[in-house]
């Protein structure tokens, strides 16, 4: 009986400990689809900790994948948006140019924007309906100086959920405030 009580108590303690660690990424609150993916990951991570899974990150990524865009795709594209915002000199729409020269793309060094480029562009079609209004101006600016930089995703095909309807850019969202 004491063993059972101790086991239950320790399991609850682990679950209680996992929840604060696994809260959805704050920046994901800026986009409902990103928030849902981040929360699914957080819930799966908390579950993995509770069941003492040997690799909670792998468990959470596998369990939270929505068969369209996983949380890492949201993260990479979201971080790319934030990096683009940081380079914008536009006071009315910080998702558009003009941009600080060399801030988005640079041959001599990887910029914060370039750091997430490959990963976002590889999975980007799954999110392009939602994220393209925020990324295309910066990508076009890079493409003007560096033609090898694509202005649209290069990897996976689109999900059926992103083929219809349009999404309007909201210029009053500051993604970096969600970090």
C-alpha cells in the first residue's frame, strides 16, 4: 500500500513538474495554427515525462504532428518572421521593407533570417497560406540581391487545409513580443 501511494505521488509530482516546462511557446500565440501545434507538442511532452519515456522530445514531436505541419516547422518559419521584423525599417508594417542592408541576407555570414531559411522553406508549403504574407516581402528583398534565395517554399507539397481560402496579413501583431 505504501509503495502504491508513493508511486502515485511521484507520478503526480512528475506530471506537475512537466507542465510548466511544456507550456506552449509564447510566440506561437500570435498565430492560432502555431499555437495549436505548440500546445499539442506541450501536451505530448508532458505525457512523455509522466510516463517516463526515454526520449520525451522525440515522443512529443511524433505524437503532436498534425500530418501537415509539425511544431518545428511553425518554429522555424515563426523565427524567420521575427528575424525579418527585426530588419524592417518600416514604421507602419514591420513585415515589409525597407530593410536594413545586410540584415536579412548576407554572403559573408549567416544572418538570423538565413539561419531558419532552409528549415522553413523545406516545410513551408504546409504553412504558406498563413505565413507567406509575413515572409514574402523579406524573401523578395533577399532574392533581389541573392537570386538563389527562393521567394516561396522549395520542399513539401501543400496540405489540403491550405489550398483554399485566403489569409489576410495582420500588421498589428508583433511576433517578437511573444518570445
